C-alpha cells in the first residue's frame, strides 16, 4: 500500500442572534390529524353497511317479487335499487332491507330496462306493495364522493406541495425559484485570517480583496480594478472553504454563501432563476462578496456527455456567465468560487472579466503543518513533552483537514486511555490511524502468517536502509492496520520538489524487498506483495512514457490519453503511438522491473544475517523505529542499545519524546523536513 471540535456535542437547534427569520411554530399538526380522521370516517361509511342490508342481483329481485316477498321497492335515478322485505318468512330472513348496486348495461339479462320496471310495478301492485321511481338530488347523491376527493386533495397538499415549498426555502410556492444563499455579516462570522495557516500566498492575494472592499477609493484613485472573480483551486481538505469564511470575517461587508448544487433542480429554468435572484440580492447589498462552493457542480463544460448537455445545468451556467460579465453588471460584487476539479470547468468561466484570478492552494509544507497544528490544538490540552514541530515533520502529505482530524483523534485516544493530556504517543497513533487505518491488535494470526509478515516487512526495511537514494526509514511494524498485515514507513529527509531517476530506481528496489524476502526465507511467495507490484509497475511505466527516463524510448511523452467520457472527449481510449512503440514500452517497463528485482535480491542475499535479525526483533517487539533497525544491522544488541539511548536522552529539554521508541528517529538533529509528498509506506 502506498504511502499513504471534540466539543462538537449535539444540542437542540437555537435561533442565531443575527437571523432575520424567527423559527416558525408547527401549527398544522392538529388540522392534519382532523383531516385524516374525516377521510377515514368517510371511507369507512362508504365501504361498510349497517349489517341488515342484503345485496341482490336483478334476477334475484325478479324472483322475490314473483314470490311476493317484497314490501316496497325504490329505483334511484335508474342506477340503484333499494327496498324492504315483507314481514313474513322469506329466503333472506336475517335481513330487513336489500339493494342492487351493480346494474348491467341495456340489452343484458340483469339490465334495468323499461320492460322490467313495468313488470316490477305490476307485480308489486298485484299484492299491494309499494313501488317508487324517483330522481334524487345530484349534489346530495354525489356529496360523499365529493367530500372524499376534497380530503385526498388536502392530504396531497400537506404531504407533497408543502414539502416542495419547504425545499424551495419558503412557505410560498412562488419562492421555488428564489436563491438559497445564506447571508453572513461580520457579527455572525467568527473566523478570521488568524484561524488560517499554511497558505500565506493565498492569504496575501485575498487580502487585496478585503482591502478593496474596506477602502475602494484607494484603488480607484490610480485606476486599479480588483479582479471580478477569484477561483480557489486545490485538493480536498486544503482550506478553500475555510479561507472564504476568513474573508467573510475580515471584510466587514455582506457575504453570500451558496453551494453549486443548490442551483441544480429537476425543473428546467429553476437554477437560472435562483442565479438571478442571488445577484439581485447581492446588488441590493453591494459592495459584497458572493461565494460559490463546489462550482464544478454547475460550471462543467457545456455540450458534453453522451447525449449532450443537461439543459438545466447549462441554463444555470449561462446565467452565471451573463451576470458576471454581461451588459447589466455591477463592479461592487466580487465572486469567490472553490473547486478541486478545475479541469472540468467551462473555459468561459475562466476568461478575463469573470474568474480571471486563480489562487492555487496546495498541501501545506512542514512549516505550514506546524502552524495548522498549533491552531487546532488551541483548545486541546497537550502534555509538556509534546513538540508539534516533530509531529509536523512526521506528517508529510497531510492536508489541513487531515491535521485537524489528527488532533481530534489524539484527544479522543487520550480520553479513552484515561490521560489528562494528549501525549506524543497519542499523536503518533492518530497519525498512523489516519494514514493506514486503526491497529487491529486483537486480530488472530497464525505463527506462520506472523513469520511471513515479519520477513516481508524486514525485506522492505533493509532495502530502505541500504539503498543510498531511498528515503530514511521511519518505522516498521507487523501490527495489522486497516487492510494491511504490516507496514514499513519512510519519511523524506529534506525539502525537495521532484524525484530523480536514481531515487525512482531505489524506490523500485524497495517495492520488491518484501516479495524477495518471502522467496529467499519462506520457500514460497504469497499474495501480500500485490500492492508493492502495482506501485512498482505504475512507477516504471511513468518513467518510460511520461518522464523520458528510458534510453531506448527516449525523451518523448507516450502516455495514453486520459480523457474523460463526460467532458465531450473521445469515447474510446486515445493511443498516440504505433503497436511497435507499444511493444517497446512494454519491454522497457519489464526491463526496469527485472533489473530492480535482481538488484534487490542481490542486496538481500548480502544481508541475510540482518534480515533474520530484524525479522526476529519484529516478532518479539512488533514495532521498530528506523534507528533500532539501523542498530540491529550494525550488530548491536537491541536491549542494550535501548538502555543506552534512553540514558543518553535523559537530559533532553521538554519536547523530546519520553519512552516512545517509534518517535526516536524524528528527533534526530531536529532537522528533518519533507518535500510535501506522502510518506512512503509498504503494506503487506
């Protein structure tokens, strides 16, 4: 595997001090219950009888009249027939009344024809029974059905229409196209530039915007124009949204915040309507700032996808473009946007006059990580021996969000362990948990699996120590973490912004160290080297196709097109070279891997004693620091070395790790830096 507010308790929602809309009491529940009860009663009455009415057919009624069992008969509108039985013995002696609900169409035997009516009338008159053929009131006859439909419509209103209005952000269906932007004022925003660290250049650029909004005349005096829009670009968790919050807290002007997904709806035209409403509100509050978070949700390149563009999204984007730089624009509105996918944005968004300034926010360096750790540890009680500078040096590749999670995880671990303050061990464990996963000490492993894992990680660690151009070994462990049974981690030694060919070749050899150790000692190979082989193959192919590090292929880019299907590019994979060149690439990749494997195998064969010693130490102690592995390879006794090292480190000033073997190599000279890349890790 590659290198890979505790006070947030839930409380009932409260009204914000600066909120313009008070909480709306729920007064509809009793009315809704009343409606449900009314509809239930109507349905019950219409679906059930009184228990004394018999449902008959027309033919059955003919027979009853012929046998003189009917006392009275009534025909209602020619559609329904009701009547009463005579008080004599009849076939349905348990019933007092009868009715015919279903009358067949004219021409059938069960139909209510004029001839049948005449026959009934003559038959009833023969023994003095009553016959009535009347037209009842249309409204009264249809009133129960009418009332039922009214109840169903009211239920539909409460359960569907009101839900749609609620999502539209108001109690009126006409507000469905209103903007969902939240307005922030200086009183409501408590984040400032003091809460942002590790992105000094980005802070300097947005500081110009804050200065312009506070005193625009100073800029206009010499004809300077502040950028119309600013695009914040960077990987997830690097602080884009936090920087926007800091601008809101520093500027002292109205700040509208909205997500790109808030404009996208299933109804075409709603997003464009919300954009118009957003800019209308912004003009009324000018000068102000509008922040569009995750703008790639609505700002993707137009005319893309298999079936063309999404009409709703494209109309919304068109409206944003017009509002930013159309005929009716206002210089008092500054737009901020954030995205981690600038490659998918429409080119019209990034042209001058719109988002004409891109601020790239990269992952923090070692100095920035230390500053971020100090900000997030303000409310966390740290032990006196904790040195955040060392933690920063041990977390290359961490984003601001990762560092915040690290501090919080370490605080949770300290509380769980019953400590009153966060120790360096808690910070180390939290770092490893975030990068590799939680340690699974309770996982049951056979002695054979432990032995194979120990030799696998020992092979990685020995190649790392012996290779001149490999990053220094930080620590190696056979305690399972996440999906891995063991981890070997190396940290870069100094600041650098690229990798040389010699470093990449050393990296290939380190990747194969675990597989070779298994083959040399265990007389077998396992599936544990899967990730190592994937890393090595990917790195070798990049060396050949992108970085021109193959003498036979030469300095030419032969990487296959990485075009995205839904950006309107090629559906099929783009290949910019012939089949002969593809074969040459495969041969060169295989050559690099084969040579690296052979070199690593020779190096391990020359250090077989060290391989056995490191693996035995891992089986005994489970975790070794880089310094401890070096001591073992020098032939020193590990227990004696630990005693001497602890004795020598006794007078160190506060801030040094106390009794934490895994952090000892971090303190070496106090000078370790990094290149901003993730720490190298090899998981078995």
